[in-house]
C-alpha cells in the first residue's frame, strides 16, 4: 500500500511556516506567560495569605483589613494587564496579516 501523493500545503500550514507567524507566536508567548503568572500569582497570594495565615488579619485603613486592601488592588492589576494586552494585540494583528501575505494565501 502506498501513500497518496502529497498535495499542496493547507492554508494553515502555509501561514504557520512564515517568519511573521513565528514572530507572532514568540511575541504573544513573551507577553502571555508572564502576564498569566502575575495575574494568577496575585490571586493565589491573597487567597493563601488570607485563608491559611493570620498575616493579613490586621487593620490597614480604619476598619479595613489588609486582605480587603490587597483584594481591591487586584482590580487595577487586571485593568493594567487588559490595557497592555490591547496595545500588544494591535501589533499581533499586523503580524497575522503579514503572515497571511507572506504565505500567499487568500483571506
């Protein structure tokens, strides 16, 4: 039994073989991995410190505990990460367009 003759590469294979696509993946991963670690890390630190220690039980501002203060600070962190993502995504869209152009496939 013989394998059928290979046909032209698929559109996805052609696009993923371009230098622009490789740069897109590298750039996206350089952002996504640290942002994910920072975001989940912040959540986990607050959960672990407030749930399993008494470190954050003290009063920070008036009647507010340190747990409340740190939890509230997570919101600006998420907004910052979202803003950075939006700024980077514009460049990623350009790289995706370049990859399609370099592959010579139709949109």
